[in-house]
């Protein structure tokens, strides 16, 4: 019989992600962007909610990551969209990115895995 269990997954070392930088990790089939904002780690889904661009290939300024495809911006602390995509002279609204709980144990960065099915 299967039981639902929740867990954290180690995604790297804190020393590998200095303040102001980002790293993309994969948990199962999901790509997750881990960002270090002033020494605090945050994680959101890596694909942009507008056109699927990789946020990890964008730029991080403060707590805001900008998608390299159409310029959508997301707050890495919450996953909230702060600015829609830009096409020509117009901005369109985009959905929020999924966010994930992060904790640090020693030098290990761990991301909360929302659902794991197992015994």
C-alpha cells in the first residue's frame, strides 16, 4: 500500500551558490531555480510561465529574476510575477511561478519535495 510522504531533497552546497547567484536543479522531472538573495536561499520553478523560457538563463537583480525570452519578471522569494512579458511596446500579464520551501543544514541546501509516493 502506498502512503503519501513529504521530504526535502539535497540540491547542492550553499558554497556553490554565492549571494546574487542562481543554480538550476532537477528534482524528478521538475527543473527548479535556486537563488541566493543576500545569503537567504529561495526556490521557484525554472520554466517561465509565459513561454517556458529558462529563468536560470536570465538575470537576477536583488530578488527579481528576469526571463531572457520576453522579459517577464518574478520575485524569487515568492514566485509572484512582478512584471509581465514584453513584446514590442506592450506588456502582458503572466502567471506566478511555483515556489518551494528551502532550508540549509550545514552547507547543504535542501528543497521541499511537495509529493513523493512511496512506502
